[in-house]
C-alpha cells in the first residue's frame, strides 16, 4: 500500500493520536498511515477495502449515506475528494482542539480552491496550506473561540 501523501504526513506526524475519520478513503492509504501511528481510525468510502484494525464503513458520501456526528473526531481527513455541502458537517464533526486535513483538485468538474477551504473553516488555526495548478490543500486546528 502506498504511503500517505507527504504534505499530510508532515503536517500530522506530530499530533497526539485520537479518533480519526478518513472520508472518501479509497484504498485506505491514509487510514493505514494513521493506524500505524496509534490512531483509532474509521474509513468511509463507497468501495472501501477492509483494512485490519480500521473500522471500515461502505457508504456513498455524495448521497449522505454516512453522517458525521457533531464533535466526535480528533481528526477528519478528506483528501482529494471535493463535496462542498460536506464542509459544514466536517467542521462540526471535529472536536475543539481537533484537526481537519482536506484537499481537492483545482481543475475539472470538481474543482476547488484554497480560498474555499479558508472560507469554510474561517477562524481555525492554519497548520499548513497551499495551492498549485493541480490541487489545493488545507490543514487546520479547531480552537476555542473567546
């Protein structure tokens, strides 16, 4: 199985393990990477493969067959899958002190941008972010609002 995306791995490697949700998990490369670092991982995808040690849920995210429970996750990863109406649910699903790691393509039918991520997670503390001709990514922590 391939390693986690290098940007994702670099940004998340120092986090204390907790409950992690990998949305649109695909082959599970990020789920496995998190599991190997002590995370309690749930992977959700329409065609998720079984990964020993990971709770795998087969669901069509686009049709909202899986709902993200509010305040339930220390980390939500949604890497290279873009569904704008999921962003509020992702933001709500991250506990205070938790992290979101999200990325999408910047061209084609499902294009997104760093600006859209920043808008959806306004007020979060950016850990790292960027955009180039092929993708945008945003990793940020949810902090207490005074």
